[in-house]
C-alpha cells in the first residue's frame, strides 16, 4: 500500500499476459503492470506457504485512490480468492451480457439459501442503482453476469446454478460480505436518452 493507492499481486493461471492489458478482478477492470511466476523465493505473500506457490503464475495491478474508494479490493487478504477474467476480444464469443468492469458501487450479501441443487442469493440494493435493476434484467455481481430473479425494497435476488457456484467466489459468500455491483450498461444508456 502507499499514499496514492495499493498494489495487488494475484496468483492465477492466466497465460499470455502482457503489461498494459486489461483484466477484471472481482468485476473491477484493472491494468496488468507486471506478471511472472513464483520461483521458490517469491516476494511477500502474507501467510501463504511459498512452497505452495512454486511455479504458479501471478500478475500485479495497481489500485488507484478512486478504485480504493469505490471498491472493497483494498480489504483483500493474502489468502482471499478472487474472480479473474480477461478482457473480451472483438472476435470472442459473448456469453452473458456486456460487463465493462466499471463498478457502480458496493453492496452487501443479505442471505444465501440452498434451493434444491441451486442457490438463491439476496443482496442489498443501493438506492442510486435501483432504477437499473429489474426482474429478468442483467446485473454483474463481483464480475459474474447474472439474471435478476426478484426485486423488492432495497434488495434483489439472483438464482445461482451449481456450475456458476462452483466456478466463482460466490460459493464463499456469507451474509454481511461485500460485493461489487455493475448495472447493465444498456439500462444506463436508456436512462441517459430518456433524460435528454
């Protein structure tokens, strides 16, 4: 950490990285500053066993003051897991909705309920995002493209299938945990046009 922000070094098996590329960490678009492999004498890695990191790929990003203020990334610890996603190329297949990595704000996990093989997550809904969140609409939670199942006063629900639960950090969320929210960019553009 420093006065102007914080640097994060993230262990992740991401290949073909180059400095200057965009990468999303828990839904926050960041820029790769450095990358490499841990080689038996890794830099400071908190409470992690260096032997467990031998050969593991890593990348480093900088959190500017604005990012620190708008996200919870500065509260991550050395052993915390994160969702990592490379930026979409123009010739890539698009699954889900457009997630830009421009986080609109943070919210809280309210409830996590098992429903058969699936899970129902309830999250708080900040007032300034309420107009963009509609039933059957899209929203990104920690960078995961999801469909809104229900909206009510100051909360919304999403249904999580086993594959999404298994592949993302949503499986580690508990009531009270923070999340990043990014409203659907289409909803934002529609509001902008209507307000003109």
